[in-house]
């Protein structure tokens, strides 16, 4: 089926995908939260009330946005739109222009994936799977829980970057271990991250987790923008296509890996530029980049793959990104950032090595039951 524009394309994808997935976007927030209240328990009653206010505000913000299609999840779209606005600000500040009509959209798919797709009418669709937003958020919460607050500054949260302190947290933070297992089981077996108990529990390291998942999301969006900026999807290039599944007309471009490396390099610059005026901005931005790469890495480990048709391995991408950072910043700055960001990789790697057998066993049992 030939589809000539991004809007019809999104509409068609939603029509087939929503028959496979549950759309849990609340239509009535009071009813929705009343139904979810028991999940918070008495100990998180304050969180229940604050979340109700937060999601109502998010929905109000999203309601002011012009959605690409009526079916679009409003809150997921609002997240993508915010990162897109940040990218457009960075482009404007650096006198860079896009020569395409960019259409944004999110899809109700569990996958950790994002893509750009050109259309004959000159539109360029930039789409994120909702599973990417959920997975990065939950992993940001997990990783942040292994950092310990210090009393160095009473006006803002500060966290210890001492290796012994983090190692001790990895040994003693049983809740963080449990959340890691839950997140991966919900992603790989249930294919539904929305039911994670993490959403109903207080985030004690909210400032840090926010820095992690917000900049990880921005890096993904910046990477896709970079493909457009660098003209990787030019109609003058001979590009191979890989369709996402047999029923879909949606495809990924199978680019040269050098395209991925150059898109990563420009995306890192964009994330740093967006954070440059914030306290510890470069450090905060790069921590998010490392979270994103580490999330991709743990998925590769689960499937025991080193690379794909469309992308080099997470480890290869990390090495290229680190090389870019060293070229961008003075040696002492880049070394400090890389030394501290390594804790993100170490935490996720340690959790995977500790619990991979448990995760495989749970997923195998779930699949056995599902076949009955």
C-alpha cells in the first residue's frame, strides 16, 4: 500500500498497532487515578496526590499541542515535542536549517527504537516508540537509586561519585536490584512497561533520575535529527530498506555504519549545547548519553547480539562517542566526565551479570505459560 504523507502513515500504523496493544492513555484523569489508587498503598498517599496533579498538568500542556493524528498518545507526543523544541533551539543558535517538513509522532510499540522516514511529498517523519520512553525512564530510576546523596550543599541535591560508596549501594540496595529485574521482565516477556510498580513509588533521587532519562531521550531525538541535518536520507543516495514487520509499510533505512557514528557525534554535541548553561551541564548531558547507550547494551546482551543491519553495537558506538567528547572538550574536562559516567555503565553491567539467569528463567517460564 503506497502512502504519500506522514499523517496518513501514522494513522495507518495506529489502526493496525492498537489492535495488538492496549491503549492506556486516560480519558478521564479522576476516574483513571481512582482506579490506580490501590497500587500506591497508604505509604505513598502523598505521591498519589502529587502524581495526579503532575499528570493533569502534563495533559493540559499536551492538549495545547497540535497532534499529528487524533489517535496519538498526547503525553508521549508532548515529551517528543519538548525534545524537538530543544533541538530546534540548538539548530537556530548554530545557524543550521532543516530543509524538510518535519512531522513528529510516537507509536504504541514496546520496542526501544526511534527512526526517521522520508515521504514523497517532502515530509520527514521522526518517530519514537513509546517503549523507548518507558524503558529509559524506568532504567533512569533504577540507576539513580544506586547513588547516595551527600550533605555538601543544602540548597540542592548532590550525589557521591565515590566508587566504594556506589559498590556498597550495589551490594545493599535490594530494591534497586528488584526493579532492574522487573523492568527487563516487563520489557522482554510481558512487553508492557506501563504496569511497572516503579510508577507508584516515590523517587528518592528524583533530581538525578530526571537528568538521566531526560538527556537520554534528548540524545535519541538528537540522533534522529542528525540523520536529517547530515542528509543521510537524501533521495539522491541509494538506500536499502528494512520493513519492521510483514504487515507494515514502515521501514528503517539500512545506512552505512559511518552514518550512525556521525549522527551520534552530532547528537552528543547537541546534547552538550542544550545543557551548556546549566549547573554541571556537560556532565549532566553526557550522563544521559551513557544511560541511553547502556540501555541499548543490556538489550543486546539479552539477545546475545553484537550489532544489527542498521546499527553498530552499543560498545562500538560508545567508543566513537567517547572519542568525539575528547575532541570537543579540554582533556581534563572530558576525562572527568568519562570517569564519572562510567558508573552508569558499571551499575547496569553489574546488575545484568548478577541477574541474567533469573531474568532468562522468568522470561522462559512466561513464554511457556503463554503457549498453553
